[in-house]
C-alpha cells in the first residue's frame, strides 16, 4: 500500500502547497521502488494548481471523490496531471463548495482506500489539506506522517503552541516544517511545541518561481549548486521515508548543505542548510 503523508497548517497560509510540491520534486528516485510520489490537493477551501498551470477541470479531485464510494473506484494515478517541473498532482477545482464535499468523501473508508491503493501499490501520497480542521481528522488518523507547516516568527509559532500539538493522537507521527527566517533554535521549538522532529525550509524565491510557471524545467535536487529549498526538501523527504528523522550531522554529502549549518543533537530532524536565510 502507498505511504500517506498529510501536510497542513493550523493558521494562515505558510506555504503548505509549495512544501508538498518541493517534497515531491525532491523525493529520492531510488525509493518506493522508483514510483514517483503524487501530490493530492485536498483543501476544502479550494485548489490553486488548476488555475496556476492552466490545467483542464478534469481529471481532478472531484473525479477521485465521486468514485470513492464505488465497488471498483479506479486508480488515483488516473486522475493525476503532470506539472511542468516533473511532479504528478491530483488537482482540485477552485471553490469551497465542491472541494469541501470532495474532501468529506475522501475521509470515508472508500476514499481512504483510493488514497492507499491496493496491497501491491507502491509510492507516496502527499496530501495537502490546507488548514487543519475537524473535517480532515480521519485523514490525520490514517496518515503515516503528518507534516505541519508554519512560518518561523513568534506569532505563528505561538499559534502552533496554543493548538496543543503535543496532545494530538498523531503527535508522535508529526513533523514541523518551519518556513523562512526563525529566531529560535530547533531544540527550543521542539521542546516548546512538544514535537520531536523539526525541519527548516529556507526562503528560495527563484525555486518557488520555477514551481509556479508554465515553462518546463528540471529542479536540481542533489550535487553542486542545489537550490536551498530543494536541498532542504530532499533532507526532509529522507527523514519521512526513514520514519525516524535524519540524525543530526547525517544528511549526506549529496545534499550540499551550506558550511556552518546549525545542528542540534536533541532534534532528530534538522534539515536546514541556510536556516533563516533569504535567497
């Protein structure tokens, strides 16, 4: 069966979709039997990728959800579109109404079966649920891992603290991805929020622009001059695959981290090459 990784936030718009796309682009190609991951837009408030890339309205999340209650619902991958930078995605249409209904169908047993696939299916589903709420609780319970995305400032991290992450049933499967500048050390964030894995994803305007345009491109994910976001996303992906985080100081030379990157032996996952840096 496929691995299910749910990505979401507790407030604001910190970049959940961008994080999901970066993870998919940076996913190690030798994992999951060579099966590429698929991003699924499952935000009840509506999707963005269909408009961003000028895709047709079908196939989309609505097709997947409509088939979820059928005895033979078909393949999730049959509804996937190929994005210009080599990532597969099941996109959602804009609009709260139809997307909210589709997400509710995904939370049913039939919907979860479509996401997971058959016993023989391999790969990873990166499920972008947007802002967390009661409507996606069944998906959080089903997930192998939950990636919470937050900005690195005092205000968003305070909102995260008030959310009560440590008390959630899935907290042990949770990873916090901090986007952009952060004045706090990873062990401080982990201890305060009650989460064992913290990763940092740097601002990287050039890579985000490459993931937003219609021009076909290849995103470098290893080797010399790897973009900062891709290096960090690759390390985060490796941590998710390992189910235990990336030990401090064990990111591999191919991730091309910046010299002097901060480490923390108290936090299993510390993926920042340029924590707090702008590019």
